[in-house]
């Protein structure tokens, strides 16, 4: 599924954690009911680099490394042919939590 990139400004957040939580929430993730696999989420490589640089300027290299490891993919090959304002959300990226074979609602 492809959807619009959330419009967020790193300057509006106190830390990388708050920024990333809001990024994923705006993609539809509910952390109280769903698991998240950011490896199955991708953005345009130029967008990924721009966000990484903004994060680095705002909070330093440590936060940029968090974005690199826990943020969406920004693969140079752009395998999903994304434009800079789009996000690809793959199967299983956001999944309901299972308890004893039942979904939590």
C-alpha cells in the first residue's frame, strides 16, 4: 500500500523518540494494539536522507543513527518507485497483536 508521507517537522518535537512515534502513528500504527516492523516500510531515498540530516542537525549523530536503524527504509534503488511525498507500507509492517490466537482490539 502506498500513502502520503506524514508532514512532520523535527523542530516540533523534543526528541527523536517522539518524532518517530508520531511518524508511525500518522501511518496508522496504534502502539497499544499493533506491532510495528519498520523494515517493511519504505520512503524515497532523497526523502530519507533529508529527514536523516534534519534529525542529525536537531539532535545529533546518535539520533540520526536511531532513524537509520528504526526508521523506514530509504533504499537507493527505490524498488517501489516512490515519489518523494509517498510511503510504501508492506504486508506485516503494522500488524494486530495476537494473544492466544486472538487479535487484541
